[in-house]
């Protein structure tokens, strides 16, 4: 399929004020960057220096490199969206409060921690490099310039989520992530089996599924966004039930010896699998949107910005900002 997004971007120029100055690479507060090692033969990785340049450019484009930035549900110098902060566990499921991860209990904590902002950006780029390759947003024989451009577009669409009138996918992912943490704790300390079922009930995953069905919120007339949300919710709920059952069985007092050990191992693996499922779900979203932009060139983000703006930022980071 034609790369209409990239073709369109060729006719789109960054303004001079949208281009990070090269001296910013040498400042003491510049990010270190992180290497993105090649994972497939025909697609290049990005060395640490290019990722550093990409991070510097995105921080400049988003906020002028202002770590205290807070607008439109976006925080810090990279304007990291609350979706990412929810998915990574920094914000609560509904995005209303900070969870204390890495000592971050307020937005002020976050905004005063540019190093933490760098680490979140590095994690995002590492995840999206792999995921963009997996979904086909980054393709065989792409150059480092194209790779950086597509990663920048994926970052642009970090605000995308499937949602209904009441729930968003990020809320469901965070809620289920909390459940897996609780299940992991009771399995580690081999607490009472009924705690597994109690934590599942308290997580609200089952009640959300039931509510969407009973209230007819997801019907044949629902839009594709809502239908996709419910489809993912059903999958998460089914996996959660299976994991809870395995954890509960492993903690039963009448299982002993090798049977006990096998049950504990199976339950632990199920928790890991559920965690991996959640990561795959939320990392796929920006990558899929980046692929869609690359193929169609039709999408703007929620702030009305075209994908060409971010693609060309990635191109500028590799071809100009880091040149020499």
C-alpha cells in the first residue's frame, strides 16, 4: 500500500521555531537517550545518539523543552499524555490522582523531575519501536530517518484510546493491572484462596462488563470505537477470570507437594500472561494509528495537529539535528 503519509510529509516543512537548536544536545539537562537495537534483519535500529536527538526534538516541538508544562491532560517537557501515565501506573485508573510511583504523588512532583520524564519517554520509544515493527507501521528497508519519523507519529497518537460514554480502555487496563498486582502479592505470600476472588470482585471488571451489556451501552448501533472497547473488555475479563481461578486453586490448603508447586507455577505464569496482554493492548494503539497515518495521511491528533508535523520532526532529528 502506498505511503501516502510520508508522501504528504514531503510537502510539509517545519518552521524554524519548530526545530530544536543543535546546542540543546550539549546542555547538561539534555536526555541521555537509549539505544534501540535492531530486532529484524531488514529494519535498522537507532543508536543512542539518534534517540537522544529525537527526544530533544520532540521536547522542543511539544513544549519548548519546558519540564513544568501542564495543559490538555499533558505533562512535562514531552507533554506526555495522561493515557501513557495511566498505562504506566503513575496516574489512577480515571486519571484523577497520582499513585506515588517513583515518589510521584502530585503533578508538581512529576514536573520537577525531568529525569523521570526522560525515562518515561525512553520506555515509550523502546516499546513503540518493537510494536511498530510488529504491526507494520515500520517496514522492511525503512531508513533510520523513516524509523524515527514513524516513532514520532506514534508518540503523537499516544492520546488515542477506545472509549464509551463512561469508560476508556486506559481505565480498564489500569484496573486490571491493579488486579494482577494484588494476585501476585497473595500468591507470593500464599495467603487465603478466597482473597483472589475478592480482589476480582473489588476490581470491578466483571461489573463493568455486565453493566455495558445490561444498559445496552454496546449495541448494533454503537460506533466502532465502542464495539472495539467492549471486545477488548470481554477478552480482559475472560483472562482475568481464568487467572483468578488458577491463583485461587494454587492457594487451596488441601493441595500439597508437587501438585502445589505445579499449581503455583501455573498461576504465576497466568499472571505474567495477563500482564503481557495488557502491555500488548496499550502499546498497539499508538503503533496502529501510526500505521494508519502512514497509509492514508488522513488523521490529525486530538489537538488538530497533522501527522506530517511529527514525522518531519523525526526526520529533522536524524538528518539535521544529529548530523555530524
